[in-house]
C-alpha cells in the first residue's frame, strides 16, 4: 500500500483538484500514512487551490487532519480559497472543514466567522455529528460565536435522540468550554444520555459530568447513572478524567462514596501521571 502511495506521489502533479482530494480521502480512510506523498499532494494542490470545490476542500483538510500531517501553507491557502465559495458548502463540508482546522490547531478566525455565517441559515440540515464537530471545533479554537451556538442549541433539540455518546459529550462539553449562556437543552442531553450511558467512553463520561458541573446544572439521575457506568470501567480513566470526575461530583455536591473509593483505587497506581491541577482537583 505504501508503494501505491509512492506511485501516486510521483504522478500527483498531474491530478486535478478532484483527483487530489479523492486520493487523499482514500488514503485517510484506509489509515495509510506516507509523509512524502502528503507533501507532494500539498505541493500539487496549492497552485490549483482556486479550482477546489467545497467537497474537495473538506476532503483534503479532513485527510490531512486524520493522518495528523501538519502543512500550514496548504491550510492557509485552503482558508483563502474557501471563503469566497463558503455559501456552496453543505453542512458536512462546513463541519469537516472547521473540525480539521481545529484538530491541526490551525488558527483562522476569518474562516471560522465565515463558516458560522454560512452554517446558521442551514443549521437544520446539520446531523448530530455535524453539530458536535462544529461546536467542538469552535470550542477547541476558543472562537466565540454566540449566534451560532444559539442556533445550534435550538436545532439540537429535535434530533437529540440521534446523537451517540461521543456527539452528546462533545456538544455539551463545547457549550461548557465556551461558557455559553444560552439555555442549551442540557436536560434533553441528560435524557438522551441516560439510556445509552453504558456506551460512553471514560473521556465521554468525564467530559459530560464536567460540563454539567461547569454550567452548574444539577441532574441527580444522570450523575447516579454516570457513577454506575463509570465504576466497571474506572481502570480505563486517565489521571485527568479521574480528577475531572471527582471534581464534578464535588462541585455538584453529589455524594457517591462507592465511586470515590473506586477513583482512589484507580488513581493510586498512576499517581505519578497526575499534574498539579489534577492532584488539586482530586
């Protein structure tokens, strides 16, 4: 497969925008990583970036993000080329683009503002993953856009039951990170989370209760269910997740001695991995 990458890399300068984007997308989907090929693909893409359509843009940046390959010049050029055609982006294109920029920690405030502007009129076409990826990206980049978050909150309610555990956790965590004061349908998040609580990962569980605590939102039933689901997988929690969990329960004054005993038991063998804040929070 890497040989295929080398062959494609030698011919990539002959590809058009669609060919480059589709090839990159195929490599990312198969989990193939060839830094040399990615560099050649970026070099081939930059001179013709103005010919990329919305799907080409989204597929290209998403592929680089999935393969964790930094290329600031390509991302700068993609941002410049995307802004004039942003109204042609569908919900998935918008979500995947900002998600990729956030994963690569590539700051472009103007692009994020334009994505928000384009997203708001079509927010009802966003599915649960698009919603979660979009607000999570804005939160990761600390890019405040209250109007977008207001519209997302309203649009999320009718489709909340389609959110999986990761989408619920990422969405509520993003709202908490941005300290957004809109009445996010947090009770609806809790209602949707409880039946699928056993599908949450350690990170999803920790992020969810931490978000409820940050927003100072009491939900005893959710916290009880969280504790029940967390105990069997407590050994999968890392130091930050253990600390954030204990801290959230304490902030909400939600007593669960069994959970705290299990947190202590899991923390002791990995205590050297706790940083000062995690130690203090625990």
